[in-house]
């Protein structure tokens, strides 16, 4: 993630676009069960508190920028997902 690297963080390997089969009891599973996107941020417990806090701040800041720049399409996707789910029932 270039944005994190610009802030001085090293992002671990990711699988972009990969879906997780998390249970609705988990935060990302709950969001998926309601047709919404979610982001699970993990930082290594052996990192310092300061490093963990700043890395979480960085990913939140970048995520908010991404969502803000694509707000219309994100909203349209959520509405389409809700309509598709309503038709399924």
C-alpha cells in the first residue's frame, strides 16, 4: 500500500479483493452479513505501542481518503447490494 509506505509504514503482504468467510460475530463478518465493506487492521503485538497507534492512525487516514474519493460509487454499491438481497428473500 503506497499510502502507508509514504507515511513511513511497512505494509505486510495482502491478497487484494480476497473475501473472508468470517462469522457474523466478528467485526468483518458482521459488516459482510449486512452488505457493507469492512477493514480488519492487525499490527504485530511485539511492535511498540507508539508504532501500533501510528500505523492504525495511518491506515484509518488513508482508508477515509479512499472512501471519501469514491463515496458515490460506494453508496451505489451498497444500495445495489441491499436491493439484490431484498430480491433474494
